[in-house]
């Protein structure tokens, strides 16, 4: 093989399992962007244009076997590394090589018609009577109608095994099904790459250390070391109850048993985490946000009903003969008026809420600071204008008073 031909085949070889276009069917002079700089140098690149395969059903990642040629082995399962759509060649992994390539990692091109696609492992009847599990190969392939996915820019179709190397047993219901609908669908190889876990460095935490349980809750009845500074600090903040056993204590002011509390109104055997659940939980979780949103919608619906009820009572109290813009007020008009007032009230409430949030975030102080800066700027400009002195130049004229 010449260097030019090797370079041409290398440029036209792909490891992708996707079909983005059918440029490999074009002539060498029209293969723009598809190894055209290499293909136009040789008068007969690849195979003839009308002999190239349009819909490739064997892609990188598939399991195949070689049925013809020097490497034919109908029992060996091999993997497709890449394909060349210009020469109708399939590069198969694990073929034996010569010399330095005798390690079994040599890629050897095989013609598309010399390989058969693996369908899977199936139970097939044997001469002994007991079924055996064997590899079933597709001797004839068929496809569905291809369609283009504009979002991903790829052509998609399904591939089926229309005929297999071993006749698979069919059920009674499948015997009446047409041959075209009784095909075996062959899934495409997965294109997802396995995530490689990097080796942990000196500053990384090992997975077993991250999953190790290093904290265990303290039971209320367990003895506590009161010499701990943390416990003393918490006890100082809450002198009437213990942090680890939250039950009321008698202070120096409540020496009388009648004035002291008779007992706590909660379970003293429960762990302390139960009492701190509200303080330790996240107030911005999705569940709590949804609950607040539902409460806000319920409050708005109740306010709307209140406005409508008020307008209905007003129309009923004034009587059916009340005029509004030259016409009578009906219950439908009262409902519309109440809805309109409710919408205006919502706008006003939203404005007040924005004002309240602005004040809570320090917006009022920021506004005052901006006003002070603007006032200082105006004062400085006025002072500069008052103290402005022009340099004497030849073109200056002092005006004379009339």
C-alpha cells in the first residue's frame, strides 16, 4: 500500500457511531471537508461511487465475527474499532499480527461483507435434546426508515436481524406474523464514555474516609462531661434547661416547690436533634418554597373572594336600581368590580412588599447616602465656579459698563 493511499484511508476512517451526513457518497471533487485534499490526488479513491454503502449498520463498538479471509474464525467474537466509508472496510480489534504486531492489538481492515453482526446469546435446541446457549449472528440485516434529528444533527434508524445463523424457536403467535415484523431488533452500541476516577492526591479525601461515620448522637441518659467548655457555654445561654436533657431546672428564685414547674410538656427521652429540627433545617428547600407559594396563592384567592363578597353586599344593599355610568349594577358587574379592586390591591401589596424588602436590605440608608453625595457634588461645583479665575490672554476683553 502506497503512502498516499494509506494517508487517504486514514483521513476517511472514523471512530464515531453517529451518521451526520452522507458525504462519503459524493465524488472526489465534491468531497469538501471530507478528506478532499487527500482524495483528489488519486484518480480512483476508495471504491466506486455507486458501490459505497449508504446506511452503515456496523459501527465502532459492535461485536462481530469474520467469516471469510485469512483471519476467518466463526467462533471468535471481536470488536469493531473504526470504519472507512469510502472503501467499505471495517477495522477489527485483536487480530494477530507479525513481528512487533504479534501482541494481538493490531487493527486489520476487513470488507463489510466479510463480517457478521452479533445479535446476542440465545437458547437453541441441540442434538442431545437439552437447549444450549450460543452466540447468534445476523446473516442478513434490514433497517427502518431513517429520519433526521435537527437538534443533534444526526440521522437515526433502527437495525434488525432479518435472518440469523441459527434458526430461533418461535411461539405459536409469532408463526402467523409476517417475516418483516418478526425481526429481532439489534441495539446500537453505547456512546457514553466511562468516567475515569483520578488518583487522589495529598489534599484529597479518600472515599472510605468520606463515608466513615464519625459522629454519633448522645443519648439523653448517657453521662455527660460537664467540664466541656462548649457545654458550659450552651448552659450559660440556657440556664433553665440542659442542652443534652432539656428539662426545666429550679433556679435560685424558684426555691418553692409550688412555684417551680411540675414537669416538662415534651418527651425527655427523645434526642436533642428532635428539638432542633426547625433550627437546623434549610428554610430555602424546594418543599418549603412550594409550601409558601401555595399559602400565598390561597391567601390571594381568599382576598379575591372577600373583595367580591363586599361588592355583592354593596350592590344588594343599594338595591337593583343603582346606576353605574348610566346603567344598572348587576351581580356580574359587582363581581367584575370586586376583581378589579382585588387586582389593584395586589399591585399595591407587591409595591409595599418591595419597599419593605428594600428598607430591610438597607435601601433607605443607601438612598440617603446617594442624596448626600449628590448634594456634596453640587456644592463642590458651585465653589469651583465661584473661585474660578481665568488666566490672562491676548484675546480677552474687559467689558465696559454703559
